[in-house]
C-alpha cells in the first residue's frame, strides 16, 4: 500500500465526484477539494479542505496539490466553456512534478482510444457517436491521453460506460481491450478508483470497467 494520507480531488462537486469524496472519507483519507462554487457543496467532514478555484488555472492546481500524495479526478466538460481535460492535466502534471507526487487516477469515457484496444462493434459505435456528436470534447480527451502517455507519472485512466447514480454495488469487469458491459454505478467507480490509487494494478494503463 502506498503512503497516501491526503488526496487532491478534482470534480468532487459533481455527481460522480461526490461518491468519490464519500468513499475516500470512509477509507480514512483527508481530502483536499478544488471547487468553483464551494457554497453548493454539502458534504461535511473535518477531513475535508476546500480550495476555491478552477482546474484550468495553474495556480489553483498548485494550491490544491500542495501537501497531497495523490490526485483523483472525475472532472467533466462544462457545456459552452473552454476545454478542461487537457489543460487541467497539463497543470496537474506540472504540479505533480514540483511536489514529487506520483499517483494520478482520472475518469474518462469509453470513447477514448488507445493502441491496445480491441473494441467490439458496440463500443466502436459508442466511440464514433461521441466523435461525431462532440468532436471538440473527444479531441481534447484524446489529447489528454497523449499527455499522460508522454509523462513519467504513475497514472491510470479509468474508462466507463453509462454511469448509474446509485449506492448499489455489484461485481465488475475490468478489461484493457474493450468495455464488456453497458453500465456501472458511481459507487463502484469510486471504489475502483480508490483501490487503484493504492494498488496501481493498472499503472500507466486505461482499463475499461463495467458491471457484469
């Protein structure tokens, strides 16, 4: 197990992010959260420290990562706003180097392509839909993967299908080549991300996870 006590979290105010924050707290971690609108955040704990700022702002990320030993991100794209994934990752990778932080686990869609994929026709269809419907978001997310590959940090990019926002938990499939299921709960995503943060079973890889 890695010597991690305080975790920097991006996207913690979002629907999936709140599950992740709760999971970290349940496992005894201190959580440092970057929030644009702290007044809207309702989870209360003495182990939470909130930083008001934006992921695309380099200084916000510097303040967030200080004194942390790992970074977790469920950050999503905001409609009508500048692309966030690649710029946030640029800022994170730079700050990780400055603070000598090695572990970075982030959430992404199944539409990201890697050289190791053997996607089924169904997964390819979902990927192509995303590329057609949201080309700029797709391009930005794909560029984010390239940034990770070209870095020297211990990263894991977790790819997921449709997210169900419930407290239900089930056995999950983890596969490096294809997404084998159609959905996964936010609770199971958060459990996997926390476990993977500690174990690094998929270091510098992009596993698909889904409910069986």
